[in-house]
């Protein structure tokens, strides 16, 4: 599935061509010689799939207790721990340089001295589309993930995505509710508006999950003192990001929060500029339409308490929230909408309903 187009301005990063270079595996070479080609720039650095599997197995076996002594933000991999063992294994890999990296290629992705064999190793994807950063996040290895993030030659390297689901490290850390890693990636310049296979940005996922801490980590502008940990410059990225971006279901982050009843998340999004009266892309349904459709009295009451709510907003077929509630036989929703000024003249006067008809509210 292709990424869905979003409303408003699109981010200047990352270049699809650059991401393809960073993500693409040289499948023929892997099948014929058992090696993986990182496919980066005009040259290639390769390592054997056996070595990748060994590293993957080592990472899966890592016990979180071995990482407790490491600081939250690690700047080196010199501690005598399993992390050091993994680093030594990358240094001992047989690395072949077929054509070499051109000066132009290296400077586009970061300082030349930061594009190290170790960085290429940990950020290169294997046959399953995973790199070591993804595995560290999935396995809950927070300190190791911080080490790998620190090894990134440039912010673009944090935007590598896996093959099948097109999830970046930021998507994965949001899914795993790893707030410290989410914030570290934001500080490192990871793109906030990259979409996964379902068109979801990381913020879509956090809003759907009702994860307030992660939502705050994604919406908080990066402070000057925070970026001092980076060893490279990051490009300007507007935060809060485009809150009207829609996923493949046509939903904004506000729609996702409303659909799952996360009113605290909705309040946060609205305070950051989310548009309450914008409809989804498929039906034109606003969050008030959705609340009326489900018979959600508490959400309807919350929305009607907002100053700029449009009680008579129309879907693509012309239906208003009152019309939707009427069709679903949610008499209480119709009544409260009418009290807040919704037009109900077009509704039948013979609106008869059983007492238990709203039992699904």
C-alpha cells in the first residue's frame, strides 16, 4: 500500500530516493553470495547474513538486567557489558568496499567520519527488514537503543523503515510505549510525519492507544539544551506537526482519539491547534458525527461544550450529527444536540423509541 497523501504542507525530509537507498537490500547478491548489501549511495558495504543472524540472536538473548548500570543517554560503547560485546562483533565483521563512498554521497548523509562500518552494520537491514535499532526497541533494550541512536551519522538514518510494514524506529517505539526513546528520536531529528503502511504517523498511533505521555513527547518542541546530545545538526522541523494529516482510513489524529474515547488526548490536540470541525476523508464525518453515530453521550457533551463546535456540520451525503443520531435511534443524543441549537426540523415528529434502545451507549 502506498503512503496516503496528507493535508497541508509536507515535510522536507526524508527524500524517498534517499530512504530507498538506506532501506534497499541487494536481494540477488544475498541469494547468490549470502551477503547483505546496504545499497547506500554509489558504493556498498556488505556483511554476511550469518553475522547478522548472530547479532540478532545475541540481542534477543540480552537480559535487561545487564543494561541497568548504563546511563539513560549513552555516548559510547566502551562499558564492559553485552553492548560492548555486540560492538566488538561489528568491528570484527569482514567488511568489503566494492566501489567506495563518494564525497558527495557521504556529505549528504552526515559527516564523513561518522559513516563508520559500525554505523553501517547496526543500521543496515537484514532479510526480514529489521536493523539492530528496531530489535533493541522491540526487545525493550532501552539503553542499547540509546547507544545505537547515538551512533547515527545523521538524522536521516533514524528514518529507515522496515520492509513490510514501513515502520520507522519512531513508529516502533510509540507502539512499544517507550517514551524516553520516542523523545530521544524526536531530539535526534527523526521525521514526525513519516507514514507506515497504514498511512499512520507515530502521532496517529499514540492517539489511538490513548498514550498521553507519548503524545506529549511527540508534540513538545525540541529545546536547545536537548539537542546538545546530538553529534550532528538537525534540520528544522515544525512542532507541533501537521495535525490534519490523514491516514489510509481518512482519519486525523483527533478522529483516532475520539473514536477510542480518549478525551484527554483530544484536549491536548485541540490545545495544539487541531481542527474540531474537520471531517474524515472518506465520509466527511467530524468527531461530533462519530460521537452521535455511536451514541456516546459523554463525548457528545464534551464536544458541545467547545466554543467553536459546529453542531450542524454536514457529511458528504448532507447528514448532520442530529440526522446520524436519529437514524441510529439515539434519542438522548438528538435531544442534547437540539438543546445546543442543532436543526432538527427535518426529523420526523413521530420519533418513537423503546426505553432500552440506547443500551449500547
